[in-house]
């Protein structure tokens, strides 16, 4: 039997589930202007596609084996990550080739990128790859490697796997630690190697991170300051942080987390013109 095509109503149900973690049949019926019977049919179909789990009177996000660490990290600094993602999504157009690493901040961005058409998405993140595969028309490319439980991403020695394969417009990467002299860093050498592959393939490299990462500690550099196009963080980053990176010729965009940000909306207190590279 042919699988039913994802409908606009399906997308709205899944978007509500992403935002709330739990949805109710009666609320969805009222919001979408259809009967509760119709919503129940939609939920049953989406459950068959492993996109949610039905509960009494509603649905929850699906549970995947080994996803605990990733799911827990999705909830840390969630408001800041959503605001950063809402700013970052404005850097992507329909038809772009983009690279997304295994960070949870870029996964928040991935949720907003589902609205873009004709993307080619290169990612080492299994949750991000499955998201695009099931809910968008994007072509998904995974460089390969060994699945790491901590990040739900593929890591390992895959040197030059993307070399001469075409131009990647933008790479969006999270970080464990950073400094204007060493650049963006990871604590794990395997994670740093996987991110390095994306950075080397991209014309533009944009770092995405909550301001809590500013005090983080990293050992292995995967993107030096001269490889970075822009940093996007939240308003918790102070003026001295911005000045330090400006001296390294890396513009910083700070976004507000004080208000609800619609998908694709902008929240930046200032949007510098990013350098090209």
C-alpha cells in the first residue's frame, strides 16, 4: 500500500508536538478547524509512520532507543536555542546546500528548515537526518562513520569524504567551547573530526550556541576564527565577548529570548553584515 503524502495538516500537528511535547485531540481539532474524528485518523497515520506515539486523548513525541542523552540536551537552554534557530533560518534559502552538525541547537534549526523547499542537507546527526527524511522534500546526505550514543551522530575517520563533491553554501555548527584565538572546540576528538569535515566543505561557517557555552572548555579545534563567517548566540553574551570576536574579524549576532519567536522570525538586537568566505 502506497504511503500517504505528508499534508499541511500533518505538518501543523507535528509542529505543535515539537513546541509542546504533548498534544490533545480536542485542542488540535479546534485549532485546525476539523472534527476530532479527523484528528484521530491523522494521529493514527502519523503513529504508523513512527512520527508520534498516541496517548489517551492525544499524542506524544516518539521514543527511540538510545535517544536519552540527545533528548535531555534538547531541553537545556531550549528558549535560547529556539531564538538562535529562528535567526539562523533566515540565512537559508530554498534550494540551498547546507551542512548541520550533531548539536541540539542545529537540530532546533532543522525543525524550522522543514519549511524550505529543495534543500540538500548534509548531516552526521541521525535525529536530524530522520527529521528531514520523514517531514520534508530535502535530499539528505550522511558522510558516514560510527554512531556515537552521546550525540546520536556519526563520527570516525572519514577524511576528504566531501572533497570535490560540490559547494556547500553554509555549515551550521554548535560548539562545546570557544575562544577568539583557538576558535570553536569540542571535548571529543571524534566529534571535532566529524565537524571539521563539514567546515572544510563549506563556503560559509556559522557557529550557533547558547551563551552558557561561552564559559565552556574544549580541547580539539574544529573551526579556527578565520574560517568562521558569523556567530549567533543569545543576549546573555556581553559586550566584551562581542568585542573580542570583532577584533578577530568574526561578527556576532545576539538574539533576545524575552519573547516568543515565530518559526522563521527574526529576533536579533542587531544583525551585522556577515563576512563572506
